[in-house]
C-alpha cells in the first residue's frame, strides 16, 4: 500500500466514526486527492499573467498606490482578505490592508450591474496588519488585525457608519472570521504556530459589543467549548488560558456553510471541517496525503451554487485551487511572474459569476505593488 493511501486511511479512520448519514459519505472521502478540475486544464498566461481554464478571462481592478479607475480613491498597499456584498443590482468588494504601524485598514470598490466601477473609498483606517476577516448576516465586514494583541473591527461596506472596534471578540493574532447564523456564533482563527480555534457568542445576535469568547478543547477525542477567562489576552495570551485547548499550526482563512466551518492551517498545509451540528472535526485536505497540489494554504472562499471550495496559496505555485464536493483538488488559476507574492482575498460577487482576489505584492515583491483582479467565466451552477 502506498504511503499516500496509508496516510489517507489513517486520517479518514480517525474522523469517520464521528459522522453519520450524508455527513458520513462526505467524511469518508476526505482528504481530497488530486484529479481533473471540472474546468479542465490551465491555458497559457493571459495579458495579466494569469493562467486560466478555457472560457475564463481576467482584468485588473486596482493597483496599490494608484487611483482606482473611474474614481479619485488611491488603492491601499498589501491588499489581503476580502468579501463581496450585494448593493442593489450591483455589489461592493471590500479589501483589507495588511500594513503595520497604523497604516492598515479597509477599502471598498463599488460595481454596478454591468460590473463597471462606480466608486471606491476607505471604510477603516489607522489599524494594524488587517489580514483576513469575514462577513456577517447583517452585512458588515469583520476586519481582523494580525498582531499579538490584535482586535476585530466591525466595518460598514457602504462607508456610511464608522468602523467600531469589538474588544469582546478577544485580543490575539486574529486571522479570519465566519458567521454561523444557526448557533448564532462567530468562529475565529488565530495565526500562530500553536494557535487556537475560537467562537464568539454575542449576548444579542446582531450586536457584537458584548458576549463570550470561547476556545475549542479536545479530551480523549471529544470536542467541547470552554470560556476564555480573559479575552483581553494580557498578561496571558488567550491561547494559553484554557487547559486542553486544541492547538492548530497557524490558522488562516475560514468559511461557514451548512453547519460546517471550513478553515485552513498553513503550518501543516491542511484544510479542516468543523461540523458544528455533530461537534466533530475532520481534515478535508492534507498535502502529505494529497501529493501537494496545494501548498501554502491561506484564504478560503466557496461557490454558493455548488459548494466548491477555493483555497488561495501564500507561495506555492501562486495558485487558487478548487476542492470539489466529490473531494477532487486541482488548480483553478495560476499567477505567473509573481513568485515573491501571495494570493489573498478570494470572494465571489452575489451572482457567483465573478471572482475577485489580489496578489498582495504583485510583480515587485513589495507591499506597494499589490494588484487586485477580477476573473469572469462559466463558473459552475450545478454538479
């Protein structure tokens, strides 16, 4: 039996007993293995240096330190996590700025129904290393600071309401957030080599000004949630306050769908699935098992129509890879000539036919060289 098969059997065996019914069928196929992409192979790089499947095209939306076309707004350096919000017949794409020393924040670019840019503006400034984040069901963007005592900021994609710092959500090396409207909690990842997986339970759903920060624990294979005594994280870091807290090797992006919060860990190149209904966890992708078609796992998003996961690479081959519901992993696109950068902020517009993302440092390898793209094409609407 090949090493890959042995490893796959071990991982599946460890998690399969926790699932039943349709969830069993899903878990039994984990981890995903390399296969043929539903979109076919990548073609030669286009004028923007992006290799795409047949039928797909790319365009540049914005460049760091330059004015966004059709507006008077200068696009931020080091674009990172992003998300799209419906805006009438158009939409808004928000993008974090992973810049330190108070130079971080969030910008937004607005599109009409024809995907033409109509406006761009700042919705948060003066923060530090805004890395990833997540949307809420009440249409705000949670922007997370990736510093040891970082905050979560709740921002308004329309730029009408001022951004608000949410200290009750804890102070730690925040990475991403994902809202679970069923259990009325928000999951949070921590970018540390011994980081934790958290959830914030608001006192009132829809109001993040107060609530309880909890951390995932594991004892004899059984998961549970424990309150973090001091969410302020000082003098003791939040990840060190609860005995038995389950540790993860560098939490990155996360995405919630249908009772499952998918999240990535860059230290071991894994994609995880926390099943909130069953209170179990499984490994969706592991590069030691899967043959490493996806490395440097980072930001993650999903196609609402069919459930495909799209995982961006920090390094690797500068690819966004797709993980399908039938557990095939394959490259969806590759950016060429930008090996000193990373791909960030993947997000679909509300119709699911346009994918936005950034190359954080572009061709220059500098934070001032960031490029934000849009890809359009025949994205799947059914399996």
